[in-house]
C-alpha cells in the first residue's frame, strides 16, 4: 500500500514553512491572523469563519458524490451518545486519555451556594458536578452499531451507513490539525469479511482519487490507533501486524510531518461481537469504515493552495463547487 500522488506543493506566503521548530505555531498564527480560525482560549478549540465553513461544506458534498453509488443509509446523530453504549464499546479500554464525559450540577440550594462561593473566591467549583448518562462522541460511527444491532440480522448484501458528526477527543495541542472538537464523515460497512475487505480496498482507491482531484500531495500508509498504556503497545502492534488500519497522509504542518486526513479501518468482528450484530446467515458480522477528517482536509487545502480561495487552481474550485 505505497500508492502516492505527487503534486507540486503550493506553500502559502507569510511565514517560513521550512522551519520545523516553528511550523505548528506559524501555521496556527497565520490561520488566526487571516481570520480563518478563531481562538477561544482553549488549545484545540476554534471557531471558524465563513470561508473555512464554505470549504468544509464543499468537501462534505464531494464525499457525498464519491459515495453516491454506495446505496448508503443516511443517519445523523448529535455530538454526544449514550454512556451505556459508550461503555459497551470498550473505548475506555483502549483510549481513556481521549474520552470526554458530560457532567452536570446535581445538588440542591445548599450546594448551589457552595458553588457560588467557590466562584467568588476563584476556587474549584466542580465538586458538585456529577457524570450524566451522556458522553462526547469519539468517532462518528460509534452511535451506529447499537442501531444496526437492534434491527436483527443483516441482509445478504450487508449494509452501509453514511454518518456525520462532530467528534471530541481530549488531546489539547497547539497544532491546528489536532482539534479537540472536529467533524468526521464516515461510510460504515457491515457484512462478511470479504465484503468489508472489498469495501476498504475500494475506498483506499477513492480516497486517493479525492486527494488527486484536490491537487494535494498524499500517500497511503499502514497505521495504528493511539492505544493507551503498556497493553496499548501490544494492541497497536497487533493492529499493524494484521494490516487493519491504513491512513491517507498529507503534509500540513511541514513537508516532513504528515497528517492523517482519511482513515480506512477493518474492525474484524470486534463490534459485531460487542453488539451481537449478525450476518444474514446468523454469523458474527464484520465491520469496517472510511473516515474523512473534514477540518484536516480543509486545512490541507488552505496550506497548499493559499488563504485566498479565489486564487486556488480553477480545477480544484470546479471539483469543490461542481458546475453543471
């Protein structure tokens, strides 16, 4: 899987992208100065301006066009999910460092007064916050699995779901490509091992074609998820050894450091076993997905084609804002 597309990089002006020591800060500062990203005072949490959102929406539309023949069921969920289903997913076993829970005030008037006193003194006021039954969605596909499981066995051809959501991962960073809240578009495939492998191979080709259409330098490489702790190293090694995850990488921070903008995942029977998802012949269903990081793809476009959309290559603009 060493496919790559060689496209001449068009670095934006205004700072030196060759200095790796300042690349992240320079990129972030340039985006903020241009008004594309709006800082909130929290690392990895940004507002976006109209130009940024216009590109995000265009990429999302392009993904829809690329997947038009998938006969995918469209499902949309809020950026939060059931804590019970989240626990069932075993996400906390692999990625406790990334999880985000939703807490709320659960006291009475007496506790409220204590909170107000803490606020007046500038002290920690969170003692009276307790976890709710809502957690932040870590990946767009996670709310889909219990929904599909509740329907019973899959049809013979399996099932494909088109899902989109804001996602949260707690990894504060100065790097604008590592946002804590970001949008993910996914196609999630349910079926037999052969169906999932064919789906993944197809989307690796389509993902490469998408990057080529956008005239972005890219490469496909074997990858692993950021599993936590000592046991996580074993899980990551196993994931790579089985070639379960590939990523489409684009240089955004610098020419030397690549950022994963698309991921192509084969979960084997992990989610099928957890939720009891069955194939048409009552075997354990396998699952896979392709995920598009919409903010990262948008950042890649601004990085390589500049901050002025009107000066982007006409071919790229025609792809994003398809003309009749």
